[in-house]
C-alpha cells in the first residue's frame, strides 16, 4: 500500500519541484543560451551512461591511452569532451560465450579495473553518486560499470551479489536474448527459444 501511495504521489512531487524551481531554471536557461557549446560543457559535470569499450580492452588489448581508432572513447576524447563520468557496459555476447557467461563477465569487469589501475591520475573507480562528485573534484573521470543482459548472472543471486561487490551498479534484465526469468523482445517471436510463463 505504501509503495502504491508513493508512486501515485510521485508525479505531483515532480510538478511541485518544477514549479518551485521555475525562476532558477529560467535564469539557467538564459545563461546556457549565451554560452558556447565548449564553455557550457566545461561548466557542467558530463556523464555518459554507456560505452562498449570493455570488449576492446579484452579482445584487442586496447588501452585508453592508445589512439581512438574505430572506438568511441579514449583518454584524448575524455579530455576533449570534458567527460566527468562513464558507465562502462559489461556485455557478454550470448551465443559465442554460451556456458561461459560468468567467466566473460568477470574478465570484462577486471579489464575495466585494470584501466583504472594503469591511469590513476586520470581515472577513478567509483560506485556511488558521491564518488562521482569526489572524482570530479579530484579532476579525474569517474569510472562506473553496468551489466547489459541478465544472462550474465547465470540464474544465480549469489553471483549477482558478487558483481555488486565488485562495483557493478546496474544490470538490464535482458539484452536481445531471453533468459530463465525474463523475456527479451529480441527473440520473443522465436519459437525455438524457451520463454517464461511466470517470469518478467
């Protein structure tokens, strides 16, 4: 009952917050319009929520200090874009690594942490909003991790807890493949794939 009341009241809380902050918001909007994109970027904490680069760390032995090449992020791009925090995506290709989801997940997590260890003056591993702010104060990019696809936990709650202990802070229920407890839209019409009757 409490959750239902809280969820029902949530839109009203957001509306009240928006009304209360309207004058400040307008002033900020006017200031933002007068700034160039580069100066605006330097005045805020820029957070990107998805980078697939961990696969490059493992498969290509890519280092963030290397030239960008075909990738999306390296140290040079981080500095040029004033990137304050990045969520590195821990994604396990479900067909290639079938039967090895946990091993591949751990290799990707380790690869992210190794990058932080190699570049301690520029990167800081964090797992909280406060950690992001502290890294920003230290003039380092905050490094965070999220798992893309619930198959990484191999139907194991203890494994999920261990990923959390290693610093992972979110996990999507599925990727393009269903698992034992959640169905994906990616294969929902595939009759050869077992789908849940009572899952998500």
